[in-house]
């Protein structure tokens, strides 16, 4: 299976689903999807195969990611730019110092 970058997925979502006038609706949809993820986790709903994907933790994680990226698009935020910044802040805050391993080439 081909790997997808955050930037590529974010652009794909923006190209197919970008309605800046619906910011509140995107946030409400994200909140709904977080609730569905909580329900899937409570049920431990992991699929045995691709045919049992509906309602699974995997499906709900994607939906949360989808709406997170859609909201980032509404504010013209490139998450790949800000992930390293936030990880370095977390490194300092928690004393882990692992971000450089993640972002080194």
C-alpha cells in the first residue's frame, strides 16, 4: 500500500471539501467523530479485515484526522510545518528530547 503524507492528505481534503463559511460545522463534525471514536474504543471495535471496517477504531481515527485537517485548511495552516514545532515544545516540556529523531533526514 502506498504511503500518504500529511501534506498530501491535507491538500486532497482541501480540493474536495473546503467551505470556509462552515467553520462551526466542521468543528461540530469533528466533535461528533471524536464521540464515535470514543464509542469504537469502548467497544474495542478493531476490524479483522477490510470488510469489517465500518464503525471500527481505524475508521473513526481517520474521520477525526479528516476533520482536523479540514479545519486546518480553513485557517490556511500547514500542519506538516507546525508538527515539528509542537514536538520540540513537547520535548522541552516533558524532557523527552526525541523530536530530532523524528525530523532528521
